[in-house]
């Protein structure tokens, strides 16, 4: 198996290092469309940070978090630790070559059990602050990274957990300058919500990790022997979406024709979007905005999508709010609250939408 090397991201990496080289004072939201390479970038950078940084990386992706217990288990990565404890014996022979065993906040078992029993999220925050301070005082710079934070966006522990967390992050950065805090998310509705949040105004900055641009894409494909024609096909179908480019590279390695693979990727996505619209048309659907349930209208969805037949990007106010949110939630559109624009999540989505609208 041949690996695919991490490609480029020099501008973003530089920005990231600039942040790490100054005193922590703002929360950094790393955002961008799905599969644009946010997690890959963070992991790449974290692996290369000098020893004087101590990174705690917590990924909420795929974790089922519905209450306080679940949340603090993830925060302290106890399941991973418990599993590690169970299999430690088997790991002994290779222990020397293993990297640090886990990424959660280190915690002694009895302390964890106490926090677990008392259900006071504030106690957990105080504990974390103490751990971060210990690293800080030993001369290391603590860096806290929470990936896919939107997972707990709606969760309540005596009020919204997310606001308590934001307040905690503000304390770690702006008030105490104790740790760098990075929040990573693909959920543009979450970012939009964050953007308008009073607790966070002037207390955070945003770092966009978007799909590769044309030059970066062709340079990436050059490494894997794509000829001119193949590069053009790749760009035309999937644009600079890293995950899709990786797929094409692997398919080329198994001697598939790029055109065929790209064509079937488009067909698949077209079918998915068509089905979505058909379901809304026949069964209807609804979304919740704040506390209000709103009906999704098929005709409105279609007119929203139609705007993208001739344009790649539209202003946030050009779409009705319900259709916009629905299409964002369905990972078809991506809303960038900073530029107040909406585009598709990927080139493939744009093409698929155009196919569907062509038939509409
Ligand atoms: N800079 C890069 N170089 C090479 N491959 C990348 C790069 N960024 C992302 N990828 C590929 O794309 C996939 C999706 O990226 P990921 O970081 O999971 O996206 P996100 O976190 O933005 O949803 C990765 O698993 C990796 O295969
Ligand atoms: Mg990710």
C-alpha cells in the first residue's frame, strides 16, 4: 500500500503557527466545508509541534454524547484509557515505539470517579484548568483542540453546555492567557450561531480551511502521475476537495479511468440529491430553528437550488432561511458567515445540483 502524503496547507499552517507563537488571547474557530482537510491539517501540525507544546486533542466525531456522563468520559478519554489498560499487557513489546497513549486530559481514576458522581460540570472545568496550569508552569504551552464541537451544540446540563464551554474557553484564553484553544467544525450553521453569540464577540477568530485551489490541486495530482487530461477531469468534477482527490489517486493506482470514476461519483451524488427532493415533495420535511418548527417547501428548495445553475456562489440573504438551513443541514450547501455567502459543499454537489435542476 502506498501512502498519500500530506499536501501543502502552507498558508494555513503559517497562520496556525503565528497563533501558537503569541500569547493565547482568542479562541480560534477552524471551519470550512466537509472533508476539506481540517482534521488532517490539525493532526499534521500537532505531530510536528516542538516539545514545548502540550496538545490535548479531543474529537467528538462519532461519539454519542447525550448527557454529562458521556461528555466528561470523552473529555478525559476514559474509554480509551480503560481499553488501553486492558490491552496494555499485549502492547508491552511494542510500547517503546508507540506514541503517547491517549490525547484526553490526564486524570487519576478516583478524581474522575468523583467528578463523574457529582455531575458538576464546573468542577470538571476547574480540574482541567488546574491540569493546564501545571503544564504551563512547567514551561510547556498547553493547546486544547476540540474537533466537531457541534456534536454537543444542543446538549443541556443545567442550561446549554456549549455556553458554559465557551465561557470556559474565554477564561482560558482572553482572561488567563493559559492555553490556546482551537475549535474545529464543518457545521456552518453552528459557526453561524457562534458568530452571532454575544459571549464570543471579539473573543474569537476564524481560520478557514477550504478545498484546495486550482494550483494546489494540480500540484497535488502531479505527484501521482496525473496527465494534463486527467488533471482537468479531476478539477472539473471534484474541484479541490481533498477527500475526493485522494479517492481519484487511489483509483488511478488501480488503473481505473479517471473519467469513469468521476462520472460515477457524480451520478451517485445526483441520485442522492434527487431522492432528497423527491422525499420532501412527497412526504414533506421540517426543521427546527430556535424553538420553532418550520416546514420545508419543495418549490422553495427548487428555486433556491436553481440559483446555482448559473452561479457558484450566492449571498446569504438571497435564499429563504428554511431552505438555506435545510440544504446546509443536508450537506449540500455551505454557508460562510464571515463573507455572508453560500456555496455548495463541493464541486461534485454543484454539478449534481445542476444535473437535478436540468431535469426539474
Ligand atoms: N492536505 C492534505 N493532503 C493530503 N490529503 C488530505 C489533505 N487534507 C485532507 N486530506 C484527505 O482528505 C480526507 C478528509 O479530510 P479531513 O481532514 O477528514 O476533512 P475535514 O476534517 O475537513 O472534514 C483525509 O482523510 C485525507 O485523506
Ligand atoms: Mg474533521
